[in-house]
C-alpha cells in the first residue's frame, strides 16, 4: 500500500535489484522516486517524521547490496543542465555521460577522457571518478549538497571535498550525510587533451587522427571502453570492482624484478599498478564460479551471468583478494560500494 504525500509516492517492500547494474539486491522497506528538489525535501521530512534512515540511489552502477535495506531508499531522477561561460552545471540525476557529451557539444573541453563512465552526476564526486589519466577533481569547480537530516543546503568547493584516488569526504567523514544536488565543472574553450594513458593514443593512430577534436576523442574513448567493458544492459556488472593499488617505488621495483611485464602508471610520487593486470596474472580473467566471474576481456570487472546472489559475489571477491595477496603481497581494495 503506497503512502501519498502531495506529489510524492512512497512504496513499501520494493525489490532493488532492477535498480542496480549488477542486478543484485534485496528489498527496501520504503522506496520513492524524486524528480525535483521539493520531492527531496518532502522525502527528508517524511523520513524524519517516521524515524527512518535514508539511502540515496543514483544509477546503481557502483553498488553491491548484500542485505535488505531498512528505511527509505530515494531513487534520484532530478535532471537539468545549465551553463555560465566556462562553468557547466548538471543536476545530480543526470547521466554522467550526457554531461560530458553536452560539454563537448558546447565547445567546452576537459571532461573527454571521462566519457562513457556509467552512473549519474551525483555519484561522480562521491568517489572522484577517473579514467585515462583524468579525474573529476581536475575539472571540478563546486557542488551543492543538501543535508539529509536537516534539509539545509551547503556549497562545497574543490578544497572542501578532500578528493583523493577514488575517494572524497562524501565517502569518509560525511558518508551518508549529504544528498549531492548539483555539480559544476570548470572547463576550457582551449583543449589540452591527455592522450598518453591506456590505449587512447594507439587508437587515435589506428584511426589516422593526428589532431584530435573533443568530438573525435569521446568517440575513441567510447570505442575503447566498449571493446573492453561489458554493457550492463547486456551482462550485469558494477563497473571496476577494485581500485588500482598504489605502491612506493621500492616496492614496485621489487615486483618488477619478479614480473618484468608488470604494468604501471605514475601516481603523485608513487606507482599505480592496474588491478586488472594483477587479477589476470592470478588466473581469474574469464574464470567463472557458478553465476559470477571476472570478465573475459577485462579481469577488473566482476560480472553476474544471471541469478547471482550477493554471497556468491562476496565469495569470489574473497578468492581474488587472497590470491593477489599471496602472489604479490598487495591487498586489493574494493571500489564498489558494498552495503
């Protein structure tokens, strides 16, 4: 029996698996879809009145739900885009890739390497998304957030967010406290492309593109990602399941002596090692364990072949981490938010 509050409808005992790209999840005690700030404030008021905790759900692309969710789950569908000179603002329910596409369409550069990352705009600052040598923090200007307890609005600038590799203040000190309402990017009319990470330059060369445009670059990024990463609409997955570990130079040199083909990238005075390479070397690439496995084209992606349960995902994660730790002495850390 749904609860009706003016325009807001709150339903009971709703299955959450369809709202996640991994297609795994139990039920939420209460569930609602919000499309405006007024909807959000009404949901906050309802939760406070009924003493229910809140969980915000965006695109569900970086998430593993392992248990029934107590309280009210808010599905964010607040959308909209606006521009002021070289500042581009998107409301948090917008798809991230649409924001990047619109930036390119409007002649603004800086976000190209982040094209085709699944999920919504609101999720991007949570973990400081990144790809092909660019992170959100490199183009971030500010965001507006709403306190989920009081409904009060607050602006966060770059320094406030405490961004680090796949980390932000919204995953640490303020975890679960704020609803990110809008994100503003500071972009440029003069492109300065980053092309020397992953297969980007190689693919440009293969296509005979010597002087890339932003429009050409996002097509290249999309092609590379499609060649390596499964479409969640076809094969359920949560994106990159693990973070790329970062080690000091001496540790890297010791590993490189044992594994001459060890892949790496510089990371602020240290060395980043691709987790997918470690997982592949540990023998998990393309290996299946019942309904779950590590993807055949990219070992970093854990996929649900159909009917998987959270416990089966967690069992595979445990196996992968144990083998990588035994072989390389490196402790993998999950990138996916496990609840």
